[in-house]
């Protein structure tokens, strides 16, 4: 237990959050680099990830802006300086191995770019001789040609013929001009000819720095990734030196339309054992019952090529150059857990209004599951992306809720999205990234960000300790997705969430069953089956859920049979698996699967079947799932209301948990991701004789509990304030000293003996705007025309009289409306900061009997400034720029899309409340 006390007070530096740091056009200076790194260090960040992207402004001698060509001597000079300065400050540096994303650049030739295969279909009635000149008709290169007979709208599989050898080039005056299909004999009947054309379109790198425009790279070929690392990565490391960059980063896989690679036919034959070409029409249309098997084999091959030749190769290269790898695998078509696990640091992502408690399969839970299953202890997360749209509306309170939602999905290190390099000369708010939250020294609330940063650091430290633990697994039906999809740029994570259903996973989670996703490799190769469950790492999966799984690889089926025979519980939602995916041996495989499933499941739904030491059940839909889970295994945690809230409260809908095991002890992180107070009685399946409740926000021990375990589980009552979280540590014995002891269920306002209304007679001062106003009652400042669009700090002043109190009494300040952060000063001294609900503060140590000076400093958010009609947004002038290698229209487009406030003005029609509003009171307790 003492270990956790020390961890609470002194979390390791490596657990700090860090931030993406955008360099626009690499227009950076040493002085500004040092200034911003200093801001980050003082704010409690542990490091940066540099991402060099599009320019925001032309070169300007007056503003000190000079955009630096990629890989120029000046470019490397700035990077070298940054690495040195960061090391001196104790900050690590990661770097995106690209400018923009996906990986690519001007040095990537067309034949190494991602390929898009387009199927063109031609209907022909035979018997006849058919030929066609495709010159100027097909925008691309015909690579395969297949014909097959059509009956009843479906191609008959045994009539498929590879006619690729009939493809030829056309010539004009000795120059290759186009392509054609030479004469083909068409038998009698309705035939369809497929011409598969490699499109001329090649994915380009998105939003790159000047000079880095060019093709993205084919992520399926090792020769291409080797070429990329040799031409981009090696020179970078050679110039800067090995070991200075902690990790290289791969952003989300965004390869529009990519569905092919030119090595796929050869690799398909090697890996699947038959020639794909005659069956290629199945990738787009139907060839009958073989269609799904061909598509599965195509995607499985595509998956293997991507994971082996790009993801794992990227990590291998990073290791060879003295660095680690961070990978966002979402967006790929490949086996998603394998793709994430290829990294040293699997990385999820959160974008949109994700400051609420729900399972995020697409961007978070798959990444954390990969970490838990493949032994990657640190799982990072790009956090706060588009937390609010439009920009400049995010608050620290929103960010705290968003962080807790990320933690509850199993993530244990936060990457801010993010910090915009912004020279002092461009003023405030300065440069901002178009898709991020505005988390930099230029934000109005930046001076208070260390409060959130410290919290992130503390929770991350606890969540990086020991091992994640869960007892429920949800199988990933990747075979069903691959078998059903035509050839496409398949975003597998999105399709998996759609197939499994958000409702299903949220029901499981919010019923107290923390879960991991498992792929076939985890079940067949990484697990050990014991009489307690399927063991992977510290996890012991006692229950396996098959969510609408119709296609199951045979090896997985055999392992699940063994699992149930040894005591495992298998719940099939929506029916049992009936087909083995893949073409070769399909009949024998399906017969074997049928025998296994006959032995595992009753045909009748809703009936448990005893199989060996375990049991199985088929349920029709997810509505029965929680009931069946409860019948088979007790949840790890049960969250129920208590007291007067029992009849109308559902705390499990907003309070989540994470369970970790360390040196035999059990550690739980609990968070209320809600603006409402929640009274919850929480029963811990693995609670032991002693428990300590820690507050990661204040870094204090708030309760110590000696439990009488006459029942099977420990039960503790909590009152969660809005957005409050706790760490609960169970051990066999309490430590000798654990700090403050409290019953933990005191609700301040309810216990108050006396209330003093202080809502009237305030003075509002905004020194930076030269504004002062006497207020009869609390009022927000955007209501005054002079400061309608003002953003920054303001001061509310008042004298308050405090009566004599008992020595044991406490006096609290309560504020009804704070927009958005308030620092309270009593008699000239700071008494604390109110940046999230509930907006109340214990002022006992600060207030004196009699008259006191009360000053409340309030900062709002930048959105109101962006709405100001006086905001000038200068654009470059003229058709050409003397200082820029573009037409000026290029810079105008960047400004309009990335920097200007058109979207903000379109979506927010009036300034938001700023300052204090509603009631203010002092509550005396005791």
C-alpha cells in the first residue's frame, strides 16, 4: 500500500502527458522554440511530437517569419536545436515520419504509390468475336481481364476464364498511346467481361509542408517501405543522431480508395494456394456461393501484406535507428489488433464531442485491447481532436471529462491535440490547427492548464502500473467483414463497430463487465487455457462473446471448444457460426465446423448447454446479453445508487472503472463522466480486507477503510461530485499512515447550517479593455457592448462580511455560473481555482471574521473574439508571391480552410456567456 502513497505524491516523469506540436511550414526560430518548450515544461507536459505541416503565412521579414524547405540545412539546424533544448529541459521528442499524412513525399515514384483497382464491366451476347479499343476510354492501365457466363444475374463460377493475355497496348506514330482488348471468342449466351484497371489517380500526402507534396506510399510492399525509410528516415537520423528522437510516429491510415497492390496476385498464390485472377469478379460482383470465400482470402492477404511489410517493418526500422514506434492503426483494412500491436506504443484517437462515458471501439478500445493482449503496457491516445466544433470553445472541464472517457477505455497516456507553434509577432490567439483543440500558451486558460496536466500525470502513472485485468472477451468478427465487403479502402475498425453494435458493448461495459476485444491470433496463439479461463497476460477471460459471428476460422473453433471443455462460457449473439472462411478446403472445413458447433450449442436459443466443465448459449439479440452474463459470472464491479437517489438514479450510466493488478493488489480507477453528482454503492468482486481511496486531482488520501469481508465482495459507498474520479487500492492490510481520513460521503451544500447570499453589489473590472462597471447583481460581460467580443481575464470584486464561527466550522463559496475558469482571491491571496463543476471552494483558511476583500478572476474562451466584426484577417495580395514558391491563390486557400474564422462565425451566431452569473453564496457548515 505504501507504494501507491508514494506513486500518488510523486508519479514518474514518463507518465506525463505530451502534445502534438505543429510546425507550419517549418517557419520556426530558436528563440520561439525555446519559449514554447518552456511553456510546455512549466505546464507539466512531458514531451512533444513534432508534426511539420502546411504553411500558414508567407515569408515576412517584418514578422520574422521564414518558411524553411524540408531537409534544408536550416531545417536540420532547427530540429537539432529543438532536440538539444528539449533534452536540457527533460522533455522527450517524438516525430511524425512524414510531413502531413499518410507517409509519402515528392521522392515517391508513381509505381510506389497506393493503387486503386477499378472494375469495368462489359456485357456481351455470344456466340461472337469481341474486341475493344480502350484508348481514351479507360483512365488508367488495364491489368487483369476475366470473363464469365451470367445466369439469373449471377456469374457461374466454373465458367470464369482469365483473358488477361488478350490485353495489349495501342500505338500512335510509334508511341504507346493506350490499351485494347484483342479479339476474344465468346460462346453462346450472356457473358460478362471484367476489365480491372489500375487508376491514374494516386493518393497524395495531405497538408504537407512546402516541397513535400507528392505521392503517398504503397503500405503493402516491403520494397516501398524500405525505400521510404532509406530516403526519408535514414537521412533524418543520420543528420540528427541516433537515440535523440524517442519514437517515430505514424498517423491514422488515410489512403483514399486504396484497394490493391501490384504484388497481391503473386503473394495471393503463395499464401492462399490458388490463383486469384479467374475469381476476381467476386471482388466486385457475385459468383455465387464462392463469393464470400474469395473476398475473405483477398482481404486476409491484403492484411498480411500491410502488417508485415509496413507496420512491423516500420517498427523494425525505428528500432534499427535507436527509436521506438507509435502507430495509429485505425483506417487500415488489416487485422486491427495485429496492426496496433506492431507498435511499441499503440495509439488510439478521440475526435468529436467525446467528453461522455461510452465505449469507443473504432479509435480507442481496439488500440487498448491490442496493448492488453500483445503486452504493450503503454497505450497512447491522440486526445481532444475536434472536441468542439467550431474551434475555440473547449474548456478545461470538457477536457477533463474527455480524458476520463479515454482512461475508461483502457488508454494510459495522453497526447494533446494539440499545440500550435505560433510566433509572438502574430499576436493572440495566433496560429491554430484546423482540427484540434487550442491547447497552448495562447489560450486564455493556459495558466490553469497545469491543474489538468497534473491530474493526467497522476492517473496515467496509476494506469501504467501493473497489468490490465478483465474477465470478459468479445471476439472480433473480422472474417464476417472481410467476406461481405467488395474490394475497397476498407476501414475495418468502423465496420467492426457497426457489425458488433455500440449498444451491445456499452451494455456489457456499463453492467460492470470490463472487456477486451480478441482476434483469432490472440485466441489460437497467444492464450493459455486453464480451468479458470482463457489466460493472456494477467487477464483471465471467463466469458467469451461471439457477436453475430457467422464465419469462424477452424483453428479458432477448435480452441473455443477446448476453452469451453475446460470451463469457459461461450455466448453467441444472433446465432452460432456456420461457415469457415476461405476457398481451399471449404467443404471439409465447413463439415468440421458443423461438428464442433453441434457439440457446443443447442439449436434452441436461450437454453444453456453444459459442455465439459463449461457451458454455452445462443441468444437471439443483445437485449438478453446482460441477463445471461449475470447468470454465468458475477461482474467485476457493480455500481448501484444508494440513499434517496436509489429510485431515480443510474450511476452506472456515467461512472466507469478500470481494473489493474499490481504485486497481488487490486487497483481501480473510477470516474464520473457527468455534470451531475452521483451517489453510488460500488461492490468490488476482488476487494480485500483493506482499502484506501485516493483523489488523483488533489493527490490526497481521502479515506481508509477496514472491511469486514463476511460477504464475498467489498462494498463501498461514494458520493461523486460532477466529473470526479477516485483511485481505490485494495490490499490485505492498511498502511500505518495514510493521511487524511474522511467518510467520503459528505455533500457540502446539504450539510450547510447557514447560507449568506453574496450575489449583489459587485464591481466588474477588465483592465485590458479599460472597462469598469458596477453590477447590482452578477452579470456576464458579453452583455455590455464595449466588451461584447472581449476574450481574456476580468475581475469581479466585492467586500463580504463573515460572522463569528465555531472552531470546527467550515465556510464554502458557491458560484452558480462560471464562464469558464475562476480563480478566487481572499484578502489578496489566491484561495484556489474553480475550473469544473461543482463550482465551490472551501475558504475557511482564508476568510477572517468581519469584512474581507473577495476578488474573483475569470477567464473565458476565445470564441467570442473570433465573432468580432472588427477582426481583421489579412490575405496575401496579388496573383503571385515574391516570397513563396506558389501562386498567392494557394496561400489564400490555406488561410480560408485552415486559419480564418468563417466556420466559427457560421456556427456561433452570438457571443457566449463570459464571466459570472446567477447566484453566489457562502455556506457555513458546523
